[in-house]
């Protein structure tokens, strides 16, 4: 910093002010950010460093003087906050949290041994909102805007079930509850799926979806969106129900508001270590949480201390957001492979230079279909942004080098497995191999599905074994599974098979010779799930036994009836390391922990 001349610093500050204003507008006004929060934070920090080194150069339009974005451009009417809505300072390491605690201690002139109790709660990634209650009745709701002036979203929030119209209990005359409007991960993926279906705009993440859903001129749009709310603080208040942060938050909860389920008070005895341990706990629980969080917020618990600490610029000294590492990352798209599924669908998979995203190494992303590749405009060799949205399957969200001179990617018009023509039906986005049963990929995928747990559930007949037996020509169709007992000696001659394992395999096949009708129909792809489709059985029940194999029903069962199920199986395979994605090929190793199969089964892949 010291080598930087004053002129250079002034230039850089000017550039940063413009850049940050640009990204603020995209983020707050258009709900369409171009850079990650981490990249944004880096710009803000650079600005703060320069301003600290050159205090005379602080600009009138400095980003450090602004919170959020001006509501001026919004079509919604404006609301002037009676008490400014602050934003939080960020810490990115334990060291920075320690520095914050030390600053608080110095500012309050506390002795080294005096405990500083703080509250800690997960920082949900939503849209800040202030809800004004007069005599316990909701009078006005406003977004943060620039912290001084926000947008009026009163009619919109009336459609959010978590926000009470009337409060119950001992309510002050005037009280502004502050918190976050957010969208749960599942609701976000479902919304995007519906938007996609309807040809509408897709949201980049749950936060943008929540913001875009709340900030609507037509409150009916908001009503149709699954928004939630939780409270974490307050603004103007004629009386405050307590002497600590915890007491007031619990009072707000008692009036009928949800608060973070992970809200705790740390009594200060453990010092910094206790805060960091709590951060670790929240970080571990994070992937399984139903909503997106981006950090843990600490607040000094005593309100008299908060008052003494006050704020500096746009942020209170008594609070800190301890952020989690990025869940987006940049890498290179090395190639695009095509996998062929059970119903012949060609699914493109992006192979990546390995990259850490939110603590997980990602080497593959699903590219969904031909249209998605065209939309992203990606080609092997491009630098791309990868995101783990909702902790499910990593997605490729942006091409950073669209202008680089590279040949456009051409989606194959022939099946890479059998060479048959691959086409998309009129109005369909999916390209399918027309090879049907001559396509080895489709046949092995069907076999694997047939023996899978939800279907016939044949122990000892795993995917590798299917691939091997298929390659040997022993499994032309599911019916051949029941003929394997005639190949006992052949199997025994293969590497890795012993008398006992062969006997076990043949026994588990025999045990399924007369399978449950539901399992059989599911295995043949006639129904998607026997749990959900009991009612469909009537017409199949009588004829549904092993003898069905090879009949017209069997053929039809392999057709398009079970589209969703085929998709699920394919996605399942994409998401689980170690499972072959197509015949005789290694699996795409999308390394995802705690992958939730239900997200996929419901078609909510974002
Ligand atoms: Zn094919």
C-alpha cells in the first residue's frame, strides 16, 4: 500500500466506486448479480484498505458511505426508515473475529478477564425487511434500500404466512421488527423448475428469487411465491422488551415471529474459542439446512453496551458477520461428454479442471441438455463459474470467456454409444438416441434399473456385474437375468467369483422369479414408483408376473411412460461417485456430500 502514489490511489478509488455501484445496482435493483458475494466483498475491502491508507481521498460517493442501493429507480413507492437499517461488517477468519472482540473490549474499556456475552445465529441469505407494527397491527413493511430509504412492500408481505398481521402478547405502541425474507432451497429449485417450464426468468440463487418475488408491484405475484421470514432485530420502538439482545429477540419470537432455530447466547466465558466452536457447528450443519446461509452473526448481548459501541459508517460496532467460504468458484471446462440414459436421452456432462466449491472438490457438472449448453454458450476451453446451489448437483452458471475465439460446441446428432441418429421430438428439449434396443447404453441402463433397489432389488447384481455380463453377451434383456442359472460354470470362471458368491447371486435371482407386481412394473419402467402408483395397478395386476417379460407391455414399459424416473436414475448416477454413468465407462465423479435424492425424485434439480 505504501508504494502506491496518491494519484494511483485516487484513480483506484474512483474505479472501485464505479465498480461497486454497478454491482450494487445489479444485486439490489435487478436481482441479477454478475459476481460472487466473495468477489464483491473483496472489492469493498480493497476500497476500505485504500481509504484507511489515504483518508483524505475518501470520495463523496464512496461505497463505504452507502448501504445497499438507492430505491429511486424502483417502481415501488418509497419509505423513509425512521431508524436507519444498518448492514454488517464481515469477518472471514477466526483471526478477524478475534480482532473484532478485542476492539469491542477496548472500546468498552473492559478488563481482559471480563466476559463479553454475545448472541450467535446463522446468517440467512435473504432480503432485509423492516415491519412496522402500530398497536400490534402491521402498518408498513419496507425493504432496506440504501438503509435510509427503502421500498414499500406492505401489501406484498401480507402474503407471507410467517409475518403476522396482528401480534399477540404485551406489544409496545410502536415496534419495528427487522429480519430477512427468504426462500427455502427446495422452494427455490421448484420455483426455477416452474419458471423454466413456463419459459420465464431463472433466478441465480434463493436470495435473488426471494428479492425478485417480494419486490413486485403486483402483490399477487408475491402471493404465488413460497416466501418465508425470520426476525433478527428491531428498528424504531416505543419500548424495548428487555435489556439484552437475547431477551428482545425472544420477546419478538413470543409475539409470533419465527427466529433462527440456531439462535444462541454465548456467555463469553469461552471467549473467542466458544464463538469459533459455534461457527464450526453451524458450518457442519449447513449443508443439511433447508435454507441457504452465508455465515454466522455475532452481536454483543448487552443493549447498554450496544448503545455505547454505536456504529461506524454503515455498520454497528457491536455486530459482526463471520462469513463462510465461497460456494461458487471459477475453473476451466475441459470437455463435454455425452451420457446415454435408459430412455435414450443424451445428457451432456461438463468435465472440469478440479475446483473446490464450498469445501467440496467438483470435477463434473450436469449441463442438462442441448438448450442449456446453447444458453450458456460454453465450449471446451472456456473459463466458467461453477456453483453449488442448494447443496445438490453442481451447476455451471456462467461462461467467463464467451468472446474467446473457439469453435462453438456442436451437440451430437448421433448416439455416441450405438451410432444411431439422435433427435429431439418437436417441442422437446431432450435429444434422444433412436436406436432403442439396439443401443447398448439404453439396454444396460434398463437392466440396471430393472435390478435396482426400487425395482427387483437383486442382491449381488451390481452395475459393474451388469456391465460385465452384458459385454459377454449374457444379458440381452431382463428375461436373461432369470437364465443366468444356466451359466453357473461360466460365472465361476470369471475373476472375483467364488462358489458362494455365485450361489448367493443365483439364489437372490430365484427369489425374484415371481416378483411383486408393483416392483416388476417399476422395474420395467411402466410406473414411476409403486408407492405413488398403487391406483394404476388394476389393469396390470392380473398379467403382471415374470411372464410379462418380452410381451408388448414390456416393450411399452421401456418407452416414454417413465420419463421422470429415467431422468431421476440418470441424475442419481450423475450425482453419485462410483456408479457407472454409461456402458463400460467410468462414472462422472461429481463429488457431493449429503446429496438428497428426494430433490431429484421430485424433479427439483434447479
Ligand atoms: Zn444409442
